[in-house]
């Protein structure tokens, strides 16, 4: 029962005020716990590049990339690790856009596996939570 103008206004309000983009995520599958899973270099428009950032299997990292800020990422995968695509290349690149959290690099494997002991699960979940609560580390001398 709404006219086109009211629909457009409602969609704009949702987009600008209610739906907050969290950021892009690079999620890989495979790898051996504790060993390198992927290396990511982030080329941010107008800023110095970050990386290569080595991410070990089972780990999670947040890279500073502000809401709406674009970047090109170069991803190098270790043997036995994939991004869940049919591509067999160990190197690829993609365009990403940042959000409230930043750029998320996730090498926890899929499906997520949790330790059996309750205390070990708490430790793992707390470390993941802390990764998202912590401010992303900015390289020394880099402008924000």
C-alpha cells in the first residue's frame, strides 16, 4: 500500500541506520592446526599496504578496513587449503569493502570444530570473542 517514494525512503533508512555492514571475510578450509594456512596482502586505496599477513590454521584475525573503504586482497594458500571454490590456484585476488569490524581473516576451517572439554571450549570461544573486541593493529607510522 506504499507508493514508490515511501518504499525508497524506507529502504534508505534501513540501509543507512538499521543494517550495519560488518565487513568482508576471507574464510579458508583445510590446513593443519598451528601451521600456516594462508598469507594475505591488503592493498588499501590511499594507504600503505598491509602484509603479507600469515594466518595459521585454527586462527582468526581482524585487519583494519573502515566502513565503505575498498581494498584489493592478494591471497596465497598453502597446500591442502582452499577457499571452498573449484579453483585449484593457490594464489588469487579479490576486491573487498570494509565495515564496522574491518576485514576478517578466518582460518578456523569449516565446519567449526570445538574441543570436547567444556573448559577448553570456553578458552577457544573467549579467544574468538576477544579477536572481534580488540582494536585492529595498525602498523607504526600508518595514518588512520
